[in-house]
């Protein structure tokens, strides 16, 4: 038998080991979780966060408190979560803006390296739409006409994904002169296009689809690899590899334990694969994305690089 002091040493070490890993997957969670949404209530990030939060609460038997912390294009909430304890109890729900802002906003007080992707769960591509009276019957003709004269295009604000993606496409790929007209949101931009006050608009698909379906606008380009029934892709129109859109993802502080990240990823993915969640996202024009934690991290890394390339190419900075 070991001496008493050796036995005590083993007991103390075992107890310490339990304390060092309080957030292991087997015990997590043991308290309420705060889910910080980087944008105001009612937006796509908020819709997805509340959907996931309610189901996570049911699955975990712990309250998931959703807090809307909009501001600074999503940076306010991202900064707060990046500095939170890395224990899985503070989660960020945000959008493509997180990848865009890494290059576009230098003085935001954090880096994407301070965050870790849990899951990227929903995506919707950007669409280029024009008034039905526009003489161009498709994107090829629209760009051909644009080489002869400059044109205007609207989007929901400055520095958003649709703005940067469109500016990059027009300037770097299509080589046409396009004048950006920023609006305060998607609805005002759609209204302006319906009134023929701008030559085109570039917005996320859900914002424009109702007007396209009603014949008030005509979709001529979808920045996606897959065609939507209402709009042909850029690739079909002779501009391959043009992909731009908005996604929704969940993030935690970078040093959150692997086991907690894996558990959150598995639970969120399971929720998103349930028919009610898929139907909910479909009704607002988003497709469900299922990626494990490694795939989510790789996807986010590629998004940061892609948006960084476009942002630098057009010389955009929000600072």
C-alpha cells in the first residue's frame, strides 16, 4: 500500500484534474448560455439564433438567453464574445459581415483569430435584378450595354456583402463603370428599382424574390453555383466562379475546448436538419448548410480570404 502522503497526493491531483476541465463535453452545459446576436431583432441572424436557441435549451435542459447586440456592422457583439470566457457559455450569432469586416475594418478591437467557428448553418446568394423595361434580356447583354455607358446599382448600405461583391464583379471581372447608390436597407433599394430610379440592384435573394415572382423586377444573375428557378447563375451567363452571398454562423472565443465546440456543432447541426428548421429557413430564402466543426472553420477561413481579396481590390475601408 502507498504511504498516506502519496495517497493524498493522488486524490488531490485527481480533484485538480476535474477542476481544470469544467467545460468538458460530458458535463457541459451546467448553467445558462448567452447567445449574442450581432444584429437587431427580425433579421436573418436573429431568426436563426432564436430557432437554434430555443431548441438548444430543450436539448440541454438549460436556458439559452438570446441578446440582440447590434452595432458597428456586427463588430460590437463579435468583440464582446471574443473577450468572453472560453467556456461555451457565451456564443455569437452573426453573418458574412464577420468575414468582410476582418479586412474592411482595421480598428475594431479584435481579430477573427480571437473567435472560433462552431457551425455555419444557412446561406443565401446575392442576386442582380433590373426593372422589366431594361433593354437587356440577360446578364450578358446588361454587361455589354454597360461597356457603352455607365450605370447605377443599389444595395443595402455601404460595406455590406452585396455591395462589395457587386463592386468587385463590375470593376474587376466585367470591367464596366458602375456607380453605387447605397440605401438604408433592402426594402428601399427594391422600391427604387421598381420605380426605375436605379438601373439595377444587388441584394440577397430573399429580399428580391417576391418582386421577381410578381414580375415587378427581373433577376438576371445569381451569384451561386446552383440555379434558382427564377434566376440564372452568373456562370450560366458567361461569368464562372462568381459566388457571393450571406451566411449565418455561430462562434465562440478561440480557446473554447474542442469537446465543447464539437458538442455544440453536433447539437446545432441536428437542430438545423429537423424539418421545421429547414422549412423555416426555406420560407425566408435560405438553404441549410451542414458542416462539422472542422469544415465550418475551413469555410470561414476561406470566406475571410475571399472577402479580403475583394475588399482590397476595390479599395474599400470602413475606418
